C-alpha cells in the first residue's frame, strides 16, 4: 500500500496548533501559531514540542492496541515510553518558565488518527510504521535545529536528547518497515 501525502501529515505532527499562555496576567500571551509555521522563540518551540510528544504518545498507545505485528506493538511500546519521558521533561521546563500549555489535537492530528484508525491488520502496521518514520525525520530536524538555536541552555539539552531518541526510533522503525514488506 502506497502512502500518499504522509510527509504533509508528519509535518502536522511536528507543528500542531496550540495555545501558549504565560502564567502571569500582566505578560503578553503568545498567539496561536499556525500548524505549519516554524517556532520563532524558545517558548513557541517548547509548546510545539510538547504537543508533538503528546500526539506521539497517543498514537503509540493506539498502535499497541491496533497493530497485528508483534514487532509493531513492541516498537509502539518503546515509542510510548520514550516519548512520555521527552514530553514530561519538556512539561517540566514549561512549569519552570511558568508557561501553561493548552493541549488539544489539531485538525491535522485528528485527520491522521482517523486515517490510521480506519486501517486494519497488515495495512495498519505498514501505515503506522511509515507514519513513525516520516514523523521522526521531521522531528529530528526540528530538535537538531533547536539543540543549536535555543537560547536557554536547558532547552538546548532537552532538544539534543530528544533528537537522539528520534534518531534511534527512526532507524529502528525503518528496520520494522523492511520486515513488514517481506
């Protein structure tokens, strides 16, 4: 099964629409970013990173239930575990900065989840693993950029650690994809 437009969907994974509000009333609220826009500040990056990680965890949880391949279920469990840790570390940073992140699923996320949920068996396994590869390629690029560009040293380190995890997942997932093709 050939997946069309998965790259666009993967971009939605990385740039979901979220709101960012600062905890103090006297500070300016950072406006909602469009789903396909690059973050311009550390705080915008942090909000997008958290939303991305929340979605990755949700999709991995679904894959653990819906996948028919033991390799895919195992991969999803590892992704869920690792992305939960990444999400939690970014959320801890948001707490330190007193940034409230309003979580929600963007329209693109809902559409991608709906598309995958309609698939069954081997088709689901193949689509999910391709979704992971594409999303992790985009995520890796984003995290590598912010591991260099972030002005906060703690955020740089979090982005660097996330990039390493994304690289490992991408390579592991490619191997699972290859097994599914045989």
